[in-house]
């Protein structure tokens, strides 16, 4: 796990991460062949990237829309401070349609990305979210189209160039 320290990436790290992102099922031996370095070098680099928290997973990326959850929305929540963020986060974590939640600054306390099967289903999810007594208010924005999908490779490339 990451210790909070900044990890310096070099060009080989960036090329390795990019290769794994483009072809998640590629093996270490094939990575070493394509990158032109020893298998042990690739394995050591990959182990360090995982240990330091730079690479946090190797699982498949799932498209919620492809499995029937075509509505994406962002919800800001104002919470009762006496209930605290942890209890609210535990409530949200029990709702499968809540994909992520972040503590934020500003007039709200949490920002959540949620999905639903339809606008009607979105109402059901929001009702489930606000059913917890520690949540005072929710404000929802429905995403119409994804312009830039979640991405990290441009950051990796930029970090390796510094």
C-alpha cells in the first residue's frame, strides 16, 4: 500500500503501465519482450508499483451501461455531523449502485457517482440513499453523455516526463 509518499516514475515504468492498461491480460514475459528488458526487471518494477500503490488493480473494467445501468448521476450529500462520515459511507457502501463516494469541501459533505437502470430507477436509488437519517439533503445531477472517460494514462506519461 502507498505510504503517502510521492512515487517517481521513469520512462520504463510509464511504458509498463501503459502496456498493461492497453492489454491487461498480457503476461510478464511478453511485457519484457515488448519492452526490451529482462523478465526479472519487469517483475521487480511491477512489484514495486503495486507495493507503492501506483498500480492498485488488475481486474476488468466494467461498463455499467453494458449491464443495464445506463443512467449515471452525481449526487452531493449534506450530512448530519453528529452521525459522521464513516457511518454515512457504510450506508452508501451497502448500495450497489453507488460506485464511489468522496468527502468534499464546500456547501456539501460528500460527492457520489451513482448509476441506475432508468430515471425511475434513479429515484429508487436516491430514495435508498436518503433513507439514512444521517443524510440531510441530496442534490442530483444526471450525466447526459461521457465526454472524457475516467483515465490515468495521461497522468502516468506526464509524471514519467518530470
